[in-house]
């Protein structure tokens, strides 16, 4: 039986349609605040990800736009991206590059950033666990 932790076999069998690895999900979590700092870009990024051959649909877009603030919208976008495939995640990275954020794109592609271990972060992580991702 194939272990979910055996990412090399999963990659070989499924290519970029495989789900994100734990490391890739950690990259999203560690760098959430970095993307939140450029909240004015969220609409352009979402529109790119919803475009033809994009990775988001209208339901995703409506869910993201239901956020009360731009930071909420960025959070909703990243919560969805945590549940998408590697190919979809790379579309996010490409959208960041296209929107003039090569540093952020590199951060999301290669990792880095810091984990906030404060109470707010813990509460946020628990809330994310309870959230149902759209697929």
C-alpha cells in the first residue's frame, strides 16, 4: 500500500495533479502574513486564477469575496490553495510573478518565512482545521 508520506511515489504516479505536500502547506502557513501585506493585489490574483484554465471557479471567487476585509479575502484564498493540487499552487506562484511580486512568488515556491506561535496564530490554525475547503 502506498503511504501518503511517500511523496516521490505520489509525484511519479500523479505528476502535478497530486495534492500539496506537508512542506508546501507549511510554506503557505508561514508566509500568509507576507501575502496579506499586499492586500491590494488579491482581486487581480483571484481574477487570474479564475481565468480560462485557471484553478478557481465562481464558487471559490464568491467565497473569497465574502471576506469582510482585504486581509480576510487573502486568508480565504490561501485556505483554498492549501487544498488544491501542486499545478494549481504553481498557478498562484505564476500569478504573483505576473502581478510584479517575484519575491513573494519565490517565497511561496521555495519556502522561507517565519511561523507565528502566538495565541492568535494558534486560534487561527484551529479555525482553519475546522474549515471545509472547496474542491
